[in-house]
C-alpha cells in the first residue's frame, strides 16, 4: 500500500505534493509522541473514560479531586452497590488503596463478572471480609474505619493484604480462584473487571490508588 501526503488547497480540493519523490523515504512531518497509557490515569478516577459504574451512570455518587475519590454507598452488598470498574486488559496485576469509612459503610475491592459471580476483599469498622461461594466470609477483626487494602490477581489466582499504615502489610490467609469466570462458563459476554465499591449508608473515601501490572515472572 502506498500512502502519499496530500495538502488542502485554497480551492477546497486536496492536491498531491509535487515536490516529493514517493519512490524515496518521506520524513514524518509531525514527530510522533508516546501517548500516556490509560492505566496511568486510573488514580484520577475519570468517570466515563477509565472508570464506569456497573449497569448505571451515577456521577452524583462520586466526587474526585487531587487523586481522592469520595464514593457514596449504595445497596446492601457488592452486587447491589453498582461497583465502579475499569478494564485492566492483563492477566497479572495488583491494586491497592487507602480507604476511610464515613457512616455505616462497607467498602473495598472487587473482581466483578456480574451480580452473581465476583470476588474481592472489603471491610467495615469491625471486620475484614472476602467473598467465596456466594457468601461473605470474615477474614479478621479490627477496630478502625481507616485501612489500606491490596488485591493481587495472577492468572486467576487472587490473594490479598491489609495494612494499618500503608507501610507494614499483612498477608491474608485466604486464596481465591476466578479463572472460571468466563463467557464459555457463565455466559453473558462479560469479563472479570477490577474495581471499587461501597454499600450501606454513608461514604467511603479512596486515596493513593495504585494499579501495578505484574511481570510474567511472578
């Protein structure tokens, strides 16, 4: 295929550049620039670009500024909360954030296929939870509304960490497998999307969100 430069003349028509020899390499008129990856913008919480609510568009539920997301709680569990999701496009990645609860709220991370099939880690003011076989299971106790959570997904294997200060991390004892959450198994033409959620009454504030693609050596 031959691609030849054209220019728009004053007569409103396109014209060939007669001064160019198309048999020779032609210099690019505008130097190319590397576009920033979408994943580099995830911490800005841009609704409608990287992020979207599941089966809804609820901009009034969220406020994002300076890398901080305030998310209004909704529903009684992750499925009914209409989680805020993004497309990773990778089989190996890690997400983490600092999370503060205001009100009677439960919040955290989710790997979401649909309302019936999802996994993740979350907490309220007294307990930490993970989700397996359609039921939330308690993974530990604490007495705070302010935690750091980390979730890692490697080829369908899901593991979690938590921290009180964002520096000293403690590994959760549970492990999950979402490798079967596919169109061939569950239908619906969906895919597993990572994201955030908050349910109950009140708000959850997410800060210092980090998305880290993991190498094949993990």
